[in-house]
């Protein structure tokens, strides 16, 4: 960062603090709301979401060979394979825009091309199968189908555009070899077979999925059945994981896994916590009108199906933090307050996939140019898709 930029940032922060109307009840409530959101995030998402995600990311970095990543997700892999694997892998994870970050960072550092890695980054929270089913049940089948189709198309199109925009940087990355910050791959001399490492990762993914299985809105059906036993399933997988750790892996391999996990946690957690705190100050907790920006302003701005309404929905959604599945009841409330069908789809396509904490972490891995391009593509495509859907749905 240039010294002039640092000076401007410091001056801006100083002026904002200098003129902050701290005596105003809204400002005082928003400051407190930020810490409430941070506490809620720490209680609800760190232990069951982020911690398993960090260990999965560490395992990918330590035990998955770079050749395997390159074969399926590398820049030279067939596009149908790379983008198909990236989108499907994201679809099976019921994760939010923050939990997907260590997984994205891990596969990108192990050699995945920028395009497939971005497709995975978007698809993880956006193509969440549970969220799409809940959207169809609560907000209507049409909006649920539009969300599913839009999210799948987005993940591939945005990945392809990102790969094309930064093809020169990607070529240089391939020529320079592995990411200098990445872990140097599996410990030499391991006696395991490939299926054992695959099973190890699958068990951890299963723990992440079942431990965070959302409560269904019906008492019958497959999702309700899984909900009733989701803790037992997670516990059984945890026992299987303990067996694998004790029987399949040497001590030096496990130490490398822990080091890789810790490296991701140290880089990501501070940015996530800072971003969640600021998001709480601006927007408040999901479903509460306590941030600096009143909810009534948002509800008024997203009425109808104008370009401005869809663009506002995309930008607001991009900076808000949505925990997994919380976007559906929030949209239900906004639709009841007069939100148009177009802006509703726009928010569903931009909101769950992005957030202020998410952007801060992506920037630490990809830099401001690629982060800005990714965020801009999501906002523009969500806006255009919302306009089209609003015109069709009326």
C-alpha cells in the first residue's frame, strides 16, 4: 500500500471518529449491536462451522497432493470437469460466506485455477441445497427455482470471467510453482492409500454438514428425519475420525496438519471478527433494526423492480452478513414490507455469497484488484438477473 493511500485512510478514519454523533441513541445502539452480533457469531458459528472448516482446509493443504488438485481443478483441467467439480463440491456444503473461506484458500493454494476456485467460493454458500429448498417452500417455488438456476450459472460464469480477466497472473502463478505461503504437501513416506485420505476428508465434511443441519419447517420428510438424528450422525463420524487419526496417520503428519490448520486460522479469524463487528454496526443482527442504517430505508429502497432497487439490493446484500438459512426469513419480512420480486432474487444471489468479513479475507488472499472484480461481477450479475426475474414474475 502506498504511503499516500495510508495517509488518506488514516485521515478518513480520524474524520469519521471526530464527527461521530456518539450522543445519538441510534449510534449508541448500533455500537452495542456490533458487539452483540460478534458475540452471536462467536457462539453460533466458530465452534461448529469455522473450526471444522479450518481443519478441513489444513487437511487439504497437508494430505491432498497438488497433482490431484491440478487434475480436477487446475487451469489446464478440462473446463467441464473443473467447473463441474467446483460447483458440485460447493453445493453439498451448508456453509455461510465466511465458513467457505478457509476451504477456498486451501484449494487455491494447492494449485486450483482461479476460475474453478472462484466458482467454489461462490457456490459454497449460494447453491446450498437446504437453503434453496427452504426458499421454495417459504418464498415460493418460482423464486426457489430462479435462485437455484441463477446460482449455478453464476458460479460458472463468474469463474470463467475471472479466469479470463486475470489470465496473465494465472499463467505467472503456474510458471512460478506452488504458492509460497502454502504448505508443501503430504509428508513423504506415508503408507496410506488415496482412498484413506479421501475418506478422512469426507468424514470431516460430514461432521461439518450434520453438526450444522438446519431445523426443517415441517415435521415429516427426509430433512426432518436427518434433523432428529443429526447430532448422532455427527457423533458417529467424530468417532470414525478419531479412529482414522489414531490408526492411519503418523505423529509428524498430524503435527503438519495442525500447523496448516493454525496458519489458516491466524490469517482468517482476525479479519472475520473485525468484519462481523463492522457489519453489526452498519446493519445490526439479522432480523433486527438496530444498526446505523435503518431497516425502513432498505425496505423502501427495494420496492418495485427498477435498476436502482435491484442495484441497492445487490450492494446491501453484498455487505450484510447472512448466517446459513437466515436469508429466507429476512426476505420473507422484506417481501411483506413491499420488496419487489426482482430485488428479492437479487438479494438471494448476492447476499449469502458475499459479506463484509468475506471481502476482507478474500482481499488478503487475492489482492484488491481480483477481489474488486469478483465483488463487482456478483453485484452486476445479481442486479441484471433480478431485473429479468422481476419483469417475468411481475
